[in-house]
C-alpha cells in the first residue's frame, strides 16, 4: 500500500509518499473508507481470507506498523469461472472472493464480495463490530436474485443512520447485464435487504475491446452524497458498441422518512419534494399492508407510474395527480 500526504495532494505539490507491504500472499486487500474515525485510531484494511474462513482485518498505526488483527469468522466459497450474459459468447469476469471496497462508520466495518452459492455467483455483505478494537460479526446477508442469475461485483456504502446500500451488476444467459442498487434500513431484521432498484439495463451484450479483455463486468462503485448523507451515487462500467467503454451513474435514497408506514391517507406522512431527476427509478417499498402514497407531478414532464402488486400485501394504492 502507498500512503500519500493529503495536504500535498490537494495543493498540487505531491512530493512524498510512504509504502507498506503486506506479508505473505495477501491479495485483494482494501482500505476501509473511514467516516468519523478518531485520528489516533489505526487505519483499517480488510480482505477476504484466502482460506474461505472469514474476513481478515489489518491495522496500520501512525508509525506505519502493520498488525494482523485476525480473521472474523464467516464461511464462504469462492466462485470460479466466468459469468454468462445474454447475446454474447464472452464471459464476464468476477474477482471472487475479493472485496471491492470496505466502509467504517459508527464502530462498524462493512464489506461485500462475490462468492459461490448453489452454483451461482452472488454478493455476500458483512457488518463487523469494531468496538474497542475487538472484531466480531454483527450480521451478514446474501444478495441472491434467483437461480442462474449472477452478481459478479458489488460495492457497499452506509450512511450515518446505519442504512446500507450495495451497487451491483447482474447478468445471466437470459439477461443482459444490468445495474441495481439494493439496500436495507437500520432496524430491519438482521441479514435482510430490499428487492432493489434497477438503474440501468443494457440492450446488448458487453463486448470488450481487444486491449481491455480483462475488465468486462468490473468497476462497480458507490458513494454517499456529502450534501445530505443519505443519497447514494453508484457507477457501473459498460460497453456501448463501437464507442468503447463508458460509465453509467444512478442514485437511490434510503432515508428513513421514505419508509414510514401510513395506515390511512389522512395520516400519511409528507416525505418532501423530490425535484426533477429524483423521480427517476423511484421505488417505494412498504412493509405493511394498505399503505397510501401520493405522487404529485410538479412539472409537465412525462411520467410513468409502475405499480407492482405483491401477493403478500392485501392492498397497495397510488393517488397520482398532475
């Protein structure tokens, strides 16, 4: 790993750096993006242990001393082979079981990585308690869209309230590669996530340029918007025919006020105004029956309201005004 001076980097006069080497055959080590961590606390790094027994934690202190803090037990099996896609003979890559990123916040370390489950490549996410420098698994869960649908990559983020989001790519022999954001609200049952929001669905197979064959299906990322600390921005690499590689971006909000249950329209809670683009790919999930939601179009744009009824709910009602 290489440590750079932030002040020098921001001033445009980078002149110094420090390097620390991890021992042995460590592969796929990622630094934890730390929010609100005390300056005296060690910098945390994480990796999926090569033995498949759990997530290994590393600590780096201010004198650049690296300490192996041990493995937090959570068994997994790496996925081997490529990921199929509709309309293409080329297989998508997955770096299973490597972590793509890690985030530390409020004494919890969050990570996600592709693993094998019943023959499919899925994303498994983890929350690890770090209180007092003692590491233990709080919860973990699987993002598993169904038989023969694969998730080659997933990046994780979490806000100040403990709401988690994972950006991921999905693909199968009958599905073009697509980008989704899946999340969970703090206080949900442990290990549970929502169904997710589709951000982008390709209309063709990913065909890697000849000089870039090793990168198809990779480069998933997610970050919190610093303006409100509740909006997630996600990116996914895609291939657009002869125009080469590009990125698509989308967002989702898991703010707690968007998950209030309202048993009658008279008691419905105003969740605020969502201007313009905020209505794109908006998905409202209710955990109780007979909830009311009202969507008001504030601008004469085209709007398409897709109401999906699920059999576990008795009734979902939308009142749309223009």
